[in-house]
C-alpha cells in the first residue's frame, strides 16, 4: 500500500512539473545549459538548470514536439555536454530546423522569427501579449473564446507572451489565467522579457535595441519569475514590439529560444488567414485589436460549430515546415 502511495505521489509531481503547476519559490543557481539528457529511451535538450531546496532540476525541450518540461536530475542522465556534439545530435530534428527557419529572417528590424502561416489549415495560432500596463487583463478575450467553443472543443490551445513587469503588478489576473487550465484553455507561456523597455526613440534604438539593454537579464530573470509563479516557460520568445536584429536573434538561439513574430497583428489592420500567427494585446491597451478578434470569432461561429475552424498551438505544423 505504501509503495502504491509513493508511486501515485511521484506520478502527480511529474504531472504537475510537466504542466508548470509547481511554483519554485526558492529557485537558486539559475543558469543556461546546452545538454542532451537521457530519460529512459528518450532524448531531451537541457536548456536551463537550477536548484530549489538543494534539489537540481532541468528545463528541457523535446526536440520533436518542442514541448518543455521540468525534470529532476535524478530522473535523467547527461548524454552529451559538449556544445558541438549537442548541436550535431539535433541535426534533422524539428528543433534544429526551427533554428534554420528563424535565421532566414534574423536581419529583419521587425517581425523576425516565425512570422508565417502554420499549419495552413482552417484556424489560427492565437498569441496574446501582456506588456507592462496599469490596466487590468482584458478577460473578455478568454471568456468569448470559451463561449465560442463551448461543447465543441475540450482543449483550446493559445499562447500568452508575458512580461515580468506585468506579472509583478497583476497577481490576481495571473491567478485567473492559470485557473483557465481547468476549463480547457491550454496556455503556452512565452517569454516577453522582464522589463519590456519602450521609449519614444526610433525602432533602431528602441525595445530590445535600446541602449544598455542586457538581453541575458531580460530573458533569464523573466524565466525565473515565471517559474516562481508556477508558469512553465516554453521554447518560444516574443520580442517586444517585434523589434530585433541579427545579434538579438542569434543570442536568443544560443539560449535555445525560438523568436515568434506575427503575420496578423490585428490592431495594425493585418488580416487573419488560415494558419496565421495572430497577435493581439490582452493588457488593456489595445481595444481595437481585441474587438477585431471578437469580430473574427463571430464571423467564424458557424465554422467553429461544424469544426471547420479551430485554434492551433505554436508547435503544430512546424514539423511540416521544417522539411
């Protein structure tokens, strides 16, 4: 009986770790890694390590599905720790192919990274940005989504790009977002930097291109804050303002992160098409984009009811794009 209880307990802990529902309040020694880890017969890419209460953990990426998980170091072994060997072993994987896709647009001032339609089927990839704001979360986005898909889809995947300054000032809204998991809303948590620096400067010296911006700090401090709040950082990264340059993109890749742009920023008048990566802001500062999205939902109501229009997660379709 005791063995059964221990097994059940371990199973529940593993499930919670996979879903990012465990808060690592005492997180220490957070660092970047580039490892191939072995878990049973599966290979994972270790991109971060940290300790909490003297136990070591890894933030890992499945190179085929791009799903991230937190795993304890006792459940894995290090297969490769040489950077060149790790990169070589990933050759032909979906993860490695995404690096190649991102590099095709890395010289863009705006919208570098994944900025094309995927998968090219009936539906969209919804990304909701939470930049720093004194206004409350625009909950209507999520409530209208749940109403539109009620009784049709039990799982609604979407991505939320969250900034550190937003998390620090919106504890109740963040708790509400996390509670949506029980209602079937499956959130991919995307790093949107800690400070989300924004000035009145031209784009070439704004956002992440602002003077004295420390990208390592912006990335890693936000990941730490996400983990402390029970969020599982994904492999995706959303540049503030979609602004970057080659140096930024290459540094993100060195952290194992895939930049996500958008081909349909609704507030800018860009139209959502099948497979579009749609961008709206849920921080209360972009009412036009939110209303455009709600109108889009209404125009697709019949297609939703007949299951001819749906939501996709960001990782869907990348396996086809990469070959």
